[in-house]
C-alpha cells in the first residue's frame, strides 16, 4: 500500500513539474495538446491525494486559458456541473477553502467569457452563490468564501445588468446585519445592483411579470441606505471605496431627493491626505457635483492643497502629473476658449514655473498650467506677460541645448505650440524664431520636428504669416551653412529646401546654388547614392512648377546638365535628362501640366509605393464587401467514414498476432487514419446569374484537422455543383465548422457566410476498424478489448471509465429504437443480451452490453473517452 501511494505521488509530482515548466517557459499551448485538459483537471480535483497548491494552480490555468484547455459552448454545462459537484463535496468536508473560492472564481469567469448569463447553468451557479452569501452572517470562519461569492455575484451583475435585481431587498437586509470585514463586499454588491437598476431600467424585467419599479416613489429608504454606507467609509479599502462611491454618485444623480452633501464629510476628511487615489476621489466628486458639495472657501482650500503638493519633494513625478491634471480639471479651462483662465493669486503662479529638477513630463504639464494663468495675449502691446510665459521654457530649452535630447526637443515644441495656439502674439512669433534659429544651427537633426511644428502652426492659423516667416528664416540659415556641415546633414537641409521651394515668396537662387554644390560633391557627400540624387531632383521639380524657368534658366540648366552627364546613378541621370528636356523645349504652363510638386505627405508616398508592393491595394481599388444575406446555398448530401492504414506504415506488421495488450493495440491503432468523406452541394439562390473566382473556405475547429479550400473558376445560377470534403476528426465530438465564401462580381470582391458544415454524433459512430486477436471473430475481439479496458480502469491515471445506466424499455423496444449508426456496430444479439462495439475516430472506443430485465434494460458501458457516455441519449 505504501509503495502504491509513493507511485501515485510521484506521478502527480511529475505531472505538476511538467505543467510548471511549460507555463514558466511561456508555451502554455503545449500543455493543452489534447484540447481537453479541463477534464483532466476536474478528475484531479476529485483526487484526495493531490494537495491544495496543485489544485489551485490547475484551476488558475483553466481560468486564464479556458479556450485552449477545451472549454467550449457545447460542453460548458458539463464542466460547470462537475465543478459545482467538486465544490459541494469540499464544503461538506469543510476543507480546502482556498480551492473552493478558486472554483467559484473559475466558474464565474467561464460564464462571463462564454456569454452564458441567460442560461439555466448560470442560474444554478447564481443560486449556489446566493446560498453562500445568505448563510453564516457575521461568522468569521466562512469570511473568505462569502467574500468570494459576493465578488463573483458582482462580476455577473456587472456583465448582465439586472441579473440580481429581484434579490436586492434580501441583500440590503444582509448588508445591514453584517459586522465583519465582508461588509465591504456586501456594500459593493448592493450598490452595483442599485446602480444598474437606475442606468438600465428597461432591461430589468422578468420573463413573466414586471418587477417593482426601479425608482421608488419614497426615496427615504435609499437616502437612509446611502447615509449608512457613507458613515462607514473608514471600513473600506481604497479599491472598494472607489467602486462604491462611483455607484453612489450615479444613484445620487438620479435621486434628486438625496443631497450631494452626503459626500462632504468624506471629502473634508481626505482633503489633507497625500494618498493619491483618495485625493483623486475627492477631486472626482467635486467635478461631478460642482458647487453642490463644497463651499467657495472649501473649494479654495482644496485648490491650495493641490497647489501645495505640486512641488512636494516626497511625491513621485507620476503623482505630480496627477496634481497638474486635478488643477486643470478643477479650473474648467479649455484651450480653445481664450477667456477661460485659472483663477489663482499672482504669487501662486510661481508654483507652475518648472524647476531644473523636474522631469520632462512634469515641466510640460506645468507649462500648460502656466499658459492657462493668462488670458489671450493677442492684443498685448508691451509683451511682458508673453516674456513671462517664455521664461517658463528656459529650463526645457537649456536641457535641449546641452543634451540634444529628441524627447526634450519634442516637449519644447509642444510647449511652444500650445502657447502660440492660445495667445497668437506677435512677440511669440519673434521668440519662436529665435528658439528655432539656435536649435537648428546647433542640432540640424531637429529639422523634422521643426518642420512639423511650423506645419501645425499653418494649419491652426492659415491667415498668420508666422509659417512663412519661420520657413524663410530656416531657408536662409540652410543656404548659408558651411560646406562641411552641409555635407554632413544634407538630408535634413534638403527637407527645408523642399518646403521652401513650394513657396513663391522665397527666392530660389540660393536653393539652386546649394543643390549644385551637393550634386558636384555627391561622391564625397553620400557616394553618389540614388537617395541623394532623388532628393535633389525633388527640389528641382518643385522649383520648375512653382517658380518657372525665366529667372533660373541658366542655373537650373547647368545643374540638370551636370546631373544627366556626371551623376553616378543611371536612374538619376535619366530623370535629370527628362527635366532638362522640359526646360529646353516646353513652356512653364506645359511643365505644370506634365509634372506636379512633390510633398512630404504620407499619402503621397503610400500611393506611389503601394502599386509596387504585393498584398497592398492602390488608392481607388475596392475592398472586400460583406453581404448580410448569402446568395449561395450549401448543403451536406452524405457522409461516409473510411479507415485505412497510413501510407508510411504500409510495410509494418499490423496483424492481430502482433497485438498482445491494450498498449500494443493503441500503438497499432495510431497507424490507421479515419476520414469522414462528405459530399456537398452548392448552388446559387439569388442574383447575379454568375460569379467568378469562388472560394469556399472553412474556419479552424479544435475538433478536427484544418480543411482545404474549395475553388471554382465560375459558378452559374442554373447549375448545381457537388464537391467532396475530407474531414479528419481529432476529437470524437459533434461540432459545427463555420463556412464562408468569397467571389468576384463586376470587379468587386464579396464575402458571405454559408451554412455551417456540421459533424453529428451519428457521423462519428462506426464499427471497430481492425481485428485484434482473431480473424473474423468479432465477438472474441469485443470481449478481449472489454477485458483489457476493464483491467486498465484499476490503474491510477487511466483514461478508461466504466459506467452503468438503465433505459426504461424492453429489449425488443430498445432494439427497434436504436439509430442505424448503432445497428451497424452490433457485435452479437441473443434473447437476453446485445453487444455493441463502437469505434470513435481517431482512436477511441465505446463498448456496450445491453442486458434485458423485466420491463427495462441495463446498459453497461466501457469507454476510453468518457464524454462519449452521453452518446447513449442521442442514439437510443
């Protein structure tokens, strides 16, 4: 006995170590190769030898990977029923409380994930949870279980509003009686139910009759309930308090008889805290009930409290960002409204000035708040306020200048953009010019950010000359750049020249001189690359279109002539020759008709490149259109199961003499392949008269191997088309494979859904495929296989199961009522007993012995796939 126990323990330890190793490596799909891992876990839960930790680990795996572990809509009832049975057994024995709690959590997750909230299965789970919640009030022993049950009910109610509306009165009564730590869970559940009743009253109806009204005429009971909850907020955790207050806020908003001042004691109590979630809760309530809870003096106290914490050294940068957000929300400022402003004292504005030790995000947030301290400065004459605002970006500007940080540069441009967007002051544009001139001279790689910045300014204020002024400044700086620096950062400078060449107000002579220098020194600049040549020609193209050739005929001609005769890349020489031909033989108007200016727009590049890349549709090409109603009909005509020896085992010894035990039999059986040969008919049921390039494809199903697509070059409305589909089962369970098709009609691709390809239980039932111990003696093979499986059931970890059931029919009636699929599996029949040997592809069995009694029959079942025990209901 001791040795057997050691063997069992080591087997489970090996299984557990393997599971842990696979999970830790991140390859959980290997753990679920059999697709029905969930049933193995359920069997484990029944084992008393498995410890609590092992059961918890496996339950958590099922909760997180339910779909891969074999949980499906077709077997949820069976899984839930089994888990509930395990739960009730654990409760009766009064042990493994943690496992019981995890079972409830797993059940809830499965019901929500698979949308089973309107089923009888869900109702059985809800009744179990309610029984736990209602029993043992104020008992300390069952607190974890009651707390878990409350949270599970809360999740179900949150997923389907009104699920527990009928139970609200009893739950409110229980909440008022509770005196332990579970009180918080009861409150969360009750507030969620009441909140759902208010937000979705039309959905809270029973099937037979309407339930009581959501909003009662006498709200005194609800006022008393809310008051009681708010008097006990000190008993709640932070997460629970947030959940409860969110629901109560919605309740108070809909019950006008309940004053919002009911939140005031809690707000005043937490106003001085440094706990970020609690202070955030105070700000949230203040925003929801503006001017209804706090007085003006108390509002100023709250604002001063947040201002004091903005630069507190003990707060992290993330917490200070919350403080900045709170000040903005409490002040109700909006960037587009020039009159909106943060109302604080002048000396308090210094709080918003960034310090040298503030992170970049905090500096940007403070600058945004400082920006809101001043009304619009469009008409400001002396520029003092604008200078004060720009002084705030000093530390950020120094950080960019001394480090060259891309992140800091982006923050600087964002700060400048928000300031100019709000104020649009002339002094701002001058200072922005100064900032950009210094940055671009020291860090040319900031040019893309600078161009994006001024482009945003032009889109925001198209009437303002600031875009042209800054672009002229950048253009002048680029063409005066020393040659060595020009060669090093040529691609950044070419971006500026490309933008400047589109503006007729910017003289292009300096641009052409700069381009000529790059062309003549292209080998030393970038080894005469195609990239450099195409960038030069893009600027030339813009100049030809936007400036013409009258004032640049000689300079542009010399540049293009040099490119077409001396440039290293052949493609660049060809393009330059084309442009040279244009300026020598076409007018400016003709040139504008032939070529268009180039831009840096993403749409331009996408449209140009998409025609060259596979699997990308150019602009204007149609996408696949979904049809709500299918114009095609698909029906299954017949199914024929065939079992044959796989080609790779043709030369192996597979005779019955080589089979001596169950293990050997399974190894031989794996060499055989079972295929369901199905015939389908496809026809058109609506217009048009024909479609082209039809493709029928099947979605992957865990119960069978992937199916091949069926293709037709053309389908006519007057013809019925038949085709074969070979289905190779992986698990002998009925399923429905989602089937769709795509076709082309009038240069447009359409997609529609066809009838599901169904595999029924009858399709999977077939006679035993191979001879086991004797040739031609099926009954002897049947008894041999029965004995082997019966012996295997006695081993630990066996997949074989024996079961007994009764059918209230005489043997004669039983034989006349069985389905044809079962009749073909009959092994033998006598006056008292009938035997059936059923093979379930790919490698499972169901053996039946039907024995006659007085007015009923006893059915003994032996199987190595215990889900097949339910088949008796479908075939009899």
